[in-house]
C-alpha cells in the first residue's frame, strides 16, 4: 500500500532520522489502538532483528567448523529448554521470519477489530442499550465488511458511506497481495479472508486462494507466507481507517479528541 502524494503526511523526526506520521487527533479508544500498535510493531522489529542476528551467528560458527549439522544444541527460553541438533535449529531460524510476519499480521488486524468493537460498545452504552456487549458482537459477526460497516453505520447513524470512504482514501493506493482496490472495505475484506485462512485453515494456498490472489507470488500447495513489510503497510492503512471511523464516532457522540504524537505512545 502506497501513495505518491504522501497520504499520511509523514514527517521527518530529526532526532531519530526517520519519518513518522504527524500527530493524530484521537479519542481515548483510538489512542489505545496506537499504544497497542506500537507495542505490536515494536515487538516485530525487535524479535526479527534478534532472530536474524542468531541466524548470522549460527551460520558463521558453522562456516568456521565450530559445529556440524549433527552438533547438539540447547535453547533456553524462560526456564524451558529445547534440545535439537544444528540442522533442526538452522531450519527453525530460516522459517522464523515468515512465521513471525504471519503472527504479527494477525495481531495488527485484530488490533483494528478491537478498536472498532470498543468504539461500538461505548456508543451503544451511551445510547442506553441494555446489553451493549452482546449487541456489539452481533454487529461485528456474520457478514462481509461492506455489509458490516453499512449495518454499523445505520445502527449508530454514522457517516461511513462509500462516498465518504472514497474521499478519505483518494490519495492512498490500496494494494494487497498484488491486487489494487478502490474501496477500503473491499481491501479490509481481503485482509479478513487471509486472516481466516491463517487461523482456521492449514495455512496453505488452495486453488481458490491462488485464483483470488493471482499476483501474490504464491502457488497452490505453498505455505501462505506474507511479505515482511505487510504488517507495516496494513498499519498505515489502519491509521487512515481508524481516523475516519474515530472522527465519525466522535462527531456523533461528542467524544473528546486530542492531538497525540504516535512515537511517544510507548506505555
């Protein structure tokens, strides 16, 4: 996902020499979303870096002849020890990043669902609904995203129609696994489909996946391996989407929004 017009209006954080999104107008729920997002993506960067360092060290030791494929190794994490030879450890290190990408993708997607569910529940409670949690579950379940967002909009009298969505995302190229979408709800449905396949299926490409994602670079029978940059791209998409949704809820229900510098949300 990208956009030549810098749709997120990224700014240079001179103290760190990197680009970050500008301060965001946030209700409490959107602020919580960003706190979780920073934790998830920070963990992704840290674990990926340490995994790669471990792989490099092991390869260097093997090249020096310090051990062979059959050399026994011991890995200890939080008091639990795993014994394996270097051949197994090497395979685990090779597979670590692809598996991590999939896990982080699921967490980034789930973080958005948590934000939306919390916002719906708060709104229903404010309206005096007798069981806001149960009604939130009903609104979030059982239909594709296009129907889901329309149902939520109608229930809560929100301006989240296609015209509003198109205007909000006009500068963002919404590409996902090689396919460009014009409506964020269509892209969100694709994300949900991949999430469902990773959680509820074997995690392998079947004929339907191959036909629906012809430009993904994956063939039938392959493990579903997502691009390493995808969790960040999905999060950038959610920055825009949570902004649209948060503004609609806040305008409708009078929620206070404050400007928040995302790079400072490290609770």
